[in-house]
């Protein structure tokens, strides 16, 4: 054997690892798009594979099951959405309530851009909560708690005593407003909820008052 020959590394050849990661990312993007429109139960794997331009029969090379895909999609969407929340809610050059208003405006613009076909992946899956695997249920609960934590941190700068209950109230109402906006194909439900929320907060009132 030639002593100068390079030692062969175990695992995939160098190029295949990158190809695998890129294909997996395409599947995640296609999956997020499908679930924000249709939900988990109504979305077939064939649809995601087709949209990602991945041959049928290749799915299990990238994910062990549809449940594993669902968990990856929740993580992917949560990372994306957490980035949006951090962009708007942690901007210390802007007053805290204005930050929330900026987030609302950005979210409404995003729904309008997609002609209200897409909603919130987390909200869609929550509608199917009792029918999806327990692992997805736990993941959804964790995501919602994290969103509440991020919003409460922002609102604490306005009123620390009521920040958490306002954050809880906001996400409960916001997800309902997103669903209604999809139904009406209009940002009107988002505006109605947001206006009511800010009246409540600026008045220093809790939802139970």
C-alpha cells in the first residue's frame, strides 16, 4: 500500500454531507409552508417531498418518521419566529409598547403578503392538539411558553407587575385573531385584537379586571 495515500475517513464522502443537509433543509422549508396552510394531519408526506423536489421513497433517509419531521418543523419554525420576536421586542431604542406594535405590523404584513393562506404553524398544530403525538404536544407547549417569556420580558419594562398576565393574554388572543384573519382573508381581526390589547395595557388593566 502507498504510504502517501490519504487515509479514508469514515462516514459520508465530503460532498454528500453537504447535499444531505441541503436536502433536509428543503424538506423543512416545504414542510413549514405546508403546515402553515394545512396543518399536520392533512399534510401528506408526498406533498412535502414533491414541493421539496425530493424523490418518493427518500423521506426516511432524512427523517425516521412523520412525527420526527413534525418535531423538526416545530423547532425550525420556533427558531425563525423567535428571531422575529427578538428583532422587534428587544430593540431598546424603541419604547416597549411600540416594539409590540411593530411586531404586530410585521406579522400582519407577512399574512397579507401570502394572501392570508398561511397562518401560524404553532397555532395550526394547536388546533390538532389532541390528535397529534404526545411529543409534538410537549413541543408546542414549550414553544408557547417561550413566546410568552419573550413578550413578558418586553412588557416588564412598561409594567413589571402585569407583564406576565398580559403576555399570556396576548398569545391566547393573537392566535385566535390569526385564525380569524385567515378565514376572512383580511387583517381586520388582527387590528381589532391588537387595538383592544393596547387599550387594556395602556389603561393599566389586567384581563380579569
